[in-house]
């Protein structure tokens, strides 16, 4: 390019850019997202779909006064003036309520179809996560019949193109490639290329029973419809006209006004909803939604050990009509004083980009009464914050974590994606600057591996079973000087604060020295400040991170005791004591209370709920024990974990599986209980940690894809670890349709870990052949050894019945506790047997426990 042409091009661009910038600014300033809320909602949340493209363009060109007048005129113009009501306004309101009941955002393509066409005659969710992206097939009846006398129908397909997108209506212009997962797309390409040489059934048809239905709805068989001859057999079906504005607005209004409105939740009054921008975090501003809930809002306190008001705020931030961020914040609040008119004030903070337009959609729900409110607001984030403190008495919501700043020469050890790790872990250290030339990785203070080039990563070896460990990365320069370091604590138990001494074992003989070790359960949101070991109340050592262990000298004398004192960052403390030596007349002041949860059934398997303490006998190691505590556990707090198989073999069953598990949780978990969810395919994944927010757990398990191998043993150990530190009645509900083929842990090890956990396992085998004695034997043994029960289901639709039986049993077991006569002695497994004196009644509980 010559110099003259370059100068001409630069001059042309310099003249054009100001105009393009002004045009972009003008378009952004007239973005419907920042119109007054009623006008924004008209344009974006349904009614705007009734306008022609020309009307929508014209509306965006008006000034604010003209725009408001135009919208008012459109809504007030009655298309059927001879009737006493305005069907257009009535139809718009009813369709809006229908959309709000079904979908979070009216921008979703499914919500747009619902607004324009109403409820479909049939809605099929294609449950093939290993083959297709999320998709649904909707069927509408046209209101008249064909030559055969059957109602004429119109089918369409909506799909989710990818993360950060909304569902959209499929059209032939999209082709079928976006509907398939990447691996299946590749296989179908090979299948079509070799179709004249192979006779195998198409891969998508082999793995998804709805694949032929997708062919029918789209009019394209397979990936492209290619034939062996090189021709194509396609009859694409275009349903894009269904999203066009109605040609006959009066007819649409008449039909929409007949829409059945779903029953709505009781209203939750919100006195005010304000948006503030109080501060900056890096390149983003804090956008704070401040919600004022008056005392008469309609909430109902939840009666727990400490009665409280529990409000959940679910939010969606949209940008340019697409999801930008979803979040969920839960508030547990003190019950307002009825004589105090002060409202509850909630604050929810998000980090958003300056000079950008967004739409915020909120659903505020009271867990006690079920009352809810839905709000939406479009806004523009300013360039600079306006510093403003939280209103007096405001309760802070979930804050977006601030990213740690990196210096010129720094090292950051990436935390693991999971809270529970065992075996091998590939860890990586992010290094900035030029000084660090080598990174050494240490586990519990012992160097394992080093890396001398980027990326600085290593596969460190952890304990075979989950245990608290510290992984540290140290960065050194070329001369071997330490430049920076970072560390993470793995597998830290969470729950009520407690400390226990795990070594030396109770009753063990010790010499002049011993290895002492303590384990601490830490409440959520707290950190360990120190763990101190003392001998006869004299400090020996103090530690700030696990493993909390040290070699200690044991002094001479008849009375020697070890004390472990744990102190948290808030000053709270807990301690445990173990006698290392004691005279015969001094015994360790520790009540060895063994608690058993027992299910009693008759010969038909029906639960028996009217037994008394005298009806039970307990034997430990063959010796009869005295029962000191007894009750029916209908109302005792429950901790229940749901472990769901999401391997590829579950494709086609996930929708029914997730619905059955969700219904079970919603029915069995009360405000006093806690629940969590873990899924597993090739590796286990924590979907929701233990919480008393059952809706959060239900949301976490809905929509899980099914793909990959089956790491059943690893998932079992992984899930049981989350019960550590959680007291009360504990149960894990495991569902799987196939045997293990990918675990690090062997079955015998998983079984031993299950026995030690003290958690009842309820196993559900889905579509497992009677001849698959291996998996059936595993699930039965796991259940029997832990006091649970195994169930077998041939079809996903039958799962609800199995979950119902589990629910009934969890609320119908007996708590039978005794003080073991085997004080001290050797640690290890202690067999337990519970018998019922009443004839024909069988007791089922764990076969024993570990001391």
C-alpha cells in the first residue's frame, strides 16, 4: 500500500469514527434497558412481541414523552370494542403471569413462545445429555382436524446454544450441528462419510431414543441428511413464523384473554427496591440492590431451635438480552419486634462493569409462608461510584469475592475444584514476575516434587482416604532464595466446633514418647487460629495449620494426660482430654455413649412405630448392654446427602431421576434439617455443600448432564466425608444404574470407610439386571452394613415409590443409645446386634461401630 493510500485511509477513518461513535452512543442512550420500568417491560418482557419490526424501530426513535404516549395508546386501544372488557390488556396480563410462573426471564425463547402462543399441548424435554445440547420439543394443536379426522399439530424445537445463552427457536438456517455435542457431531460426520460401507445404526439413535423425533421435527435426518449417493434427503421444517407478531391482533387478544392463570404464591410486600453504586472493586463497580421489607410483608417465622425469618433472593442479571450472571442469596434474620415498626433491610452486592446497561430480575421468597415477590429493573452502571454506607440495620448479602492482587514476583497456589481430595492431585502454582525459577511442592511439610518451568505444576500424592492435609508451594530464585510461597488446606471438616484426639488411641499403652494428633471440626466462615497440645496442663507445642500432630515426651508418673485446645479466629475454643497414664482408681471422664438408629419392620416389611424401650435388647460383642436413651425419631434433626449417578448410561433417565430426588428432598427435609448433593461420573462433584436451604440443593441437582464413566467407590467415600462434624440422624441416598469402572478406591476400602462413617446408606439400583449379582451384592452389602436398605427399580418412573419408602423410614426409626461396658481396651470394630422381643418384628441397624 502506498503512503498516499495509507494517508487517505487514515483520513477516511478519522472522519468516520466520530460518526460511528456518536451512533453507538445514541443507540446505547436509547437502549430500552434504561427506559422507565413500565416502558422497558412493555418493550422487552412480552408486549413488544406483538409489534411489527417497523413499529419496534419507530418506538425506539421517539423521545421519552412520545414513547410513553405511544405505549399508552397501544394498550388502551381496544381491538374488540363491542365487549365490556379490553381483551388486549387482559390477554397481556394473563400471558405475562403464565410466563412468570414458568421462566425466570421473558427473554428466553421458550418464554416468548409461551407469551405469543400460550401453553403447548405437549412439551417433551429431550433427556440425552451425552448426545444433544439441552433442548425441548413443543407441540401445538391448530384447532382443526385433517382428512383423517385427527387434530392437526405443529411441532417446534427450542435449544440452548451454549453457556451464557438463552433458549432459542431452531430454524433451518441454524442447521443441525449446534444441536449435537461436539464428540457426537464428529462421529456423525464419520458415519455419513462411510455410510455406503457400514450398516451400523447411527450413533445418536443408539444413544438417544428421541433422536428420530428430532429428525422428524427438524426435517433433517442425522447431521446433514447426506445419502450414500451424495445427495441429501432433507425437508427442513421452519417454525420461525410462530415468533412473528400476530397478523390478527383481535384474535390473539381474544385467545390470550382466555388463558388459564396458574395459582400464584401469596404476595410478599416489598416497600422499596433501590440500586446503589457505593464503591469500586478493581475495574468494576459494586452494584447494590437494597430491598426494604416491612414488618407486615407477609412472612412467617420458621420455628427452629432459634426461630427466625428466612428470606431467599434469587437473581438474574441480563446484558443485551442474555444472562450475564445468576445468583442466590439467603438471609436468616431475627424475628422483628411486633411493636417496632422498623423494616427488614436486605442488601445484595454484585460486581458489574461501568458504563454498561443491565437488567436485574429478582425473586424474593419467604421460606416460612411461601410468599414471594418478583421485581425487575433496568439500569446503567455509572463511570464512578457514589460512596454510601449500608442503611442502618441492613443485612449484608453475598459479596463477590475480591481477587487477590499479584505483586511483581508472586506465587498463588490454585485451590482444588473439590473440597474432598484423596490419592493424587494435580496442583498448579500461578507465578508472576521473573525472579521465580523453581517451585517446590510440599505435603504436610515434606517436599514431594519440584518444577523448573512454566506452568509450575505437579501431581502430589495425598492420603488414600480423605484426611486433613496442607499442600504448600514455595518459589525460589536462581540462587535458591525463597521469593514467595502459598498454601491450601485440604479436606478440612466443617460443622459445629469440636476437637478430638485421634492419637494416641484411647487405652493404648505409651512409653517415654508418643505421636500426638488432634482433629478439629471448624464452623463455616471461621478459621483456626491455633491448636495447642498440653501435657498435664503444661504447653508443649502450638500449631496454626494441619496436620495438628507432634512427637511429645511423656513424663514419668502415675497420672499423665494430654489436652488439645483449639482456638478459632473469633476467640471461641474447644478442648479434648486423653489420659496417657492413670492409677486404677482414676478413670477417664468420658461417657462412651453409642447411638444406634433402628428401623423395625414386620414380616411384610411394614414399619412398626409403636414399640417401647422394653421391647429392645442390645448386644455388643455378644454382651448385653443397658439402654439409657430411647425415642422414636420422627422429629429429630436429619442430615441427608443425595448421591446421583450422572454417567453416560444414565442418559434418558436424568429428568425423572432429578425430579424424584427433588420431590424426596422437598418432602423429607424440614427447616431443622440439613442436606447436600453430590453427583458422579468419572469423578465425584459436590453440587451443593451441607445446608439448611433445601431449595438450593434442589436447584443444584436439576439440569445435570449424563456423560462419562462411573466412579462409584470414589463418590461414596467423597460423599461420606461431608458428614464429618455433623451430628444427629445421618443418611446417604445413593442412586446408580451401573457398576464402578473408574474409581481410585477399591470396593473393599469403600465398604470399610462406610462402616466407619456411622452413616446409614440407602441404595437405589436403577434398571439393574437380576443377573448383575456384582452390583446388586455391593449395594445390598453397603446398605445392610450401615443400617440402611437397598431398593431396585426397573424404570425411572418408579423411583418416586422408592424415595417415599426411604422418607417413611427416616421419620420412623428408633434412637437406641447405650453406654458401652467395653471402656478403653483395644480400638477397632465392635459388632452390635439389636433384637426385638415382639414376635415377627425384625430390627435393622448398623452391624457395629469403630472405637
